């Protein structure tokens, strides 16, 4: 008489916990990647031929293609409001520097006008932000 050992049925591996962990990681990285808030005005800076690293500064001013201006995340309804807000800012923080981020298609005269308004308000140091490009030969 031939005796055969009873085979144990195969156990299936449950991958549900693995899928849960993968989705949790996916959600984590999606949230971590979206921490930086978007600019109030759509701005595409011009390309620069030189590369100068700038640190995080105190004031960020955006100039859109239509000439609209945002000061520290608030869209300014008029130039007078921009001067008033900047004057108050520089009275409290006289050594603040400005990062001016103008759209590449913005009118150059408007950018210069905003720079002059900021100088009237008491600005001492201004950095015009650009996008780094390939160096020309």
C-alpha cells in the first residue's frame, strides 16, 4: 500500500497592507510637493545670461504682463496703495531688500515705474529676479 503525504494548500500572500502603505506614501509626497503657494499674478521671468544666486529676502513684488503689481502676496489696486504699503513696510524694516519678479512680457516702462515708486517709498536695495539660461559663447 502506497501512502502519500497530504499536501498543504498554498497560502496566498495578502498584499492589501502593502497597497495601503504605497497610497499613504503617494499622498504624503503629493502634499509635500505642493507646499509652496503659487504667485498671485502669473509671472514668467526673463532669462538671464549671468547666474547670481539670491537668498530668501524680506519683500517679494510681482509685476504681471498687464502691469498689475502684488506686494507680499497682496494685489495692489493702485500705485498710490503700493507706495503707501511700501512706505509703511520700509518704515518698520528700513534694511529690507526687495525681490522684484517681473514677467518677461511685462512693459519695461512699467517695471521702471514700479522701481521708482519703490525708491520713493524708501527702498534701498532691489534684486530683479530672472530665470537662469545657458551661457552664451
